[in-house]
């Protein structure tokens, strides 16, 4: 199942050629696209994966095992699938134990849960334009056992391409000033890092 949310490239065509069922969402909102995909899917297990993310068989196997053992959902730690500047590696070295260890939140590029849990928490918050995976993780943790599996997921570092350390510090400061520790961006105008055309 591919939820094609207003893409301007060949995503939909490539997915269809590969045998995927493609639904057009036309929301330009991450939470809305994920919810639309979940509603259109027929299975009792839901795995949300970003288009620029590589998921290995071992990761899927571990996620399914976690659900079979009683977890309501979870996520995986993230690494990039190509080389990045040294400052990005240092940032991830600090970010990973804080986000996945202390926070125990799923990264938006890979989130899994049972359909029953998804329905119980009302899916992703469509009043949120970024940070919806944090809210979703918190909601699932209130419902039952939420796990960060041992396997890693590989995703694209495209958001740091052509950006400097100081660019990212400025973006993070602006985000924290607008959302605080809730970590949900509720206005599209504050979510340019996620929705702008810069690739």
C-alpha cells in the first residue's frame, strides 16, 4: 500500500509498476497520509515507512515478533544509508540515545503497531504537521508495551544536504521556540523543514 500524498516525481508510477496498491491522498500532511494509508489497508498489522527509507527483512521480522509477544507497537533506531558530514554524525550520536533511549519514541520513517492499537488511539493527530510520531508513540505507550527494536532502519539524509551545522541549529531553535517540549508542530508555516521543496 502506497499513500501518494501530492508527490511531483514518479513515486506513484514506480510503486504501481512494482505491484503496490496506490491511493491518492492530496493532503500535503504527513499525519493525514499515514491515516489514509491505514484506512485503505486491510491487514491487522500496520507498518508506516517513509518513501526515502530502506527496511530490511530482519527489521520486519523483529517488529512482527514484538507484536506477537504482546507489544502494541514500536519503532527502530535510525542511521543514514549514505555518508554524511562529520557534524551530522556527531549530532546523531547525541540524538539517538536521547530520542530512542530516554524518550523511547518511534522515528517517523518507521513506525509499527497493531490495527487495534491504531484505532484505540485514533491514529496520527491530523492537527499536527510535524512531530506526529512523538504524539503517536506517547499514545501507544499509554495503551500498552511499546518497543524500540534492536535492528536499525536506514533512511535518507536529504534534509541535511546543502545545510550547515549552523543552519540546523537555527532550525532546531525555531522549532523548539514554537513547540516547546510537546514536540508537535501544529501550524504548517512552522513546518517548512518538512514540507518545503528543498530536497
